[in-house]
């Protein structure tokens, strides 16, 4: 894996290399180079399987970290490519032309984090949140409890101490 | 058994203040044309004539001995539409298979709302699911009953602070029997159905009439949370 990383470093601007379990490598790539890096990994190095695309919200640093995981079926190794993008103007290049299923992940990220992937098919259609009007709910500055209390009513709880309740129920004469 | 008292005079849940900013305060909300007609405003023009614009009416009661006989018959043929919204749907499998075998009690699962008269909601209800629940419930033929299984359907359960899960299903459709538990054992679900049978025989499972009488209240509540209403106001 180190050799692969060193080879890729000649071509792309990478840093923060980390290796876990011998087969799981992760590094940070530049945003502009991501699509060509993934194309390179898929076509030349055999990482043909897109496992997932997900996002981490670094609220304090004002960054979104997009995480792409690709898998190689020949030596069962994974590569985790991380890309940091601006949180205020979240926009990223689409990878749906490399992997067809990428558009599903991108649609979800658009809905849950408000990240835009120009050209990704159907990303403006609602996927899970039909008719959602609030801010993207998986961002860390979205207060889910506050939203819940403002929109859905609560049922008052009638709590009982289990020991006393069962005592009264089973042995009412005591 | 959960205390099922609902204050129907209360403002519809959530954001009751929103309407006050609306200057066009006509006597009817935008989904009602007059006392008996619905507008179906959420539908596109070409679908308007596919659906009826009448609202549901409470069923008339017949002579009491006949009504008792009908209730006895209803209680002994419960056809279940299981709406597997959450993990509680798993409990229906042991219920219908050989171990607990509910067909000996006159119950059986049905695949479509048109053939069923017991709506079993198995778990948490998100907004997207609520839309399907309302539509399925209104499509069921009367007399119809609702059994809500699991604590999520009662008070939100572990989704008590979720942005997308309603916490009380009985504000959107009327519920006859609750089965508590996370998740309830099949015995508990059976006990719930037995309780439902008792209620039906006593003539107390009037959820369908309640829905027709308080249709405005239920519909306002549904419209508060379902923001993209693109189905008929009452689905037949």
C-alpha cells in the first residue's frame, strides 16, 4: 500500500497517509484532483468497487469532509480518500459517470447535508425527506430536538416506580 | 392500556401561530370548498376528476340487537393489513405461522388495504410513512379498526427527538388499541387483538366514525406535518 501511495503521490497532491490492518489505507486528496484520482484507482489499480460516499461535518473548522471508500476485489484492500470542501459553499464534482450508484449517495448527501453535485441525476428530487422545508437535517448546527418540539406534539408521560407499582398490583392488601 | 383522551377542541398540533399571519382568513381552509366538499387542491389538473370530493360521513347505526349481532360478526373476522413501518412488523410472522396461528381466532393477513379491516401499525412513523398510512387508512373499507404496536407508535419511543418521526400516531388517524413494548412479544399482540375484539363486541371501537366526525381536526393535523400534499384530500 505504501508503494501505491508513493506512486500516486508522484501524480497527485496527497497527504496524511494512514494504514490500518495492512489493507486499509486512507489519505487526503485535493478537491480538484479527486475525480481523476478515483478514475486512476478504478481503471489502473483495480479499485473497481465504490463502497460508499459519506460526509463528516467539521463545524468548528467550517469544512465538510467527503469520504470516498473504494475496494479492490483482487487483494481485498480498501482505500479511503478524504476531500475537504468549504462548508459555506458546499459544491463537489459528481462521480456518477464513474460509478452509476454514486448518484444515490450524492442525492442523499444533497438532501442531508445540502452539498450540491452539479450534473448528478435527480439530485433535486426528494429521497427520504418528502416536502422538507427546514435546513438540511444532518448538519451539526441543525437542532433536531428543537425542530421536533416545534413540529410534533408530545404525549405526557405517566411514569411509575416499577417496584411500588408491582407491589400494589400483586399484593394490594399489604 | 393507554389513556386515549384527546382534546379535539385544541388547536391542531404544531405551529398553530402560522395561520395568524395569513390575511385571507376565509371561513374554510384551502382544502375545503364548503361544509361537504373538498378541493383536492394538491392534485394536478388532469387528476382532479379521478377522485371524489366528498368527505367521509359517520355510519348510521341500525336497531341495537342487529347492531350487536353485526358487532359479534365483525369481531370474529378481523382481516389485518400489517403496515411494517418499523421493527414491530417482525412480530407478525410468528403470529400468523403455526406457533401462535391467529387464523384459529378468525384473523388473517391481507395484502391490500381494500381487503382489510384492521390496520396494524408496527412501529415508528416518519413523515414519508405517515403519508402512506393516511392514504392506506382512508382506502380501507369500513368498519375499520387500528391497532398501534410498539412504543414508537405511542409516544415516539427512542425517536423522541427525531426531526422526521411523529410522536403520536393518534393525532393523525384514530387508534383503537395500543400494544406497548419494544418490541411486544406475540402474546402481547394477541392480547391486544383480544382486547380489540372485546371493544368491538361492546360497540366501543368507533374509530372510523370518530375520524368522520372529527375529519377537520385530523386533516389539519395531517396537513401540518405533510408539507407536500400531492394526494386527494380524502382517498377512496
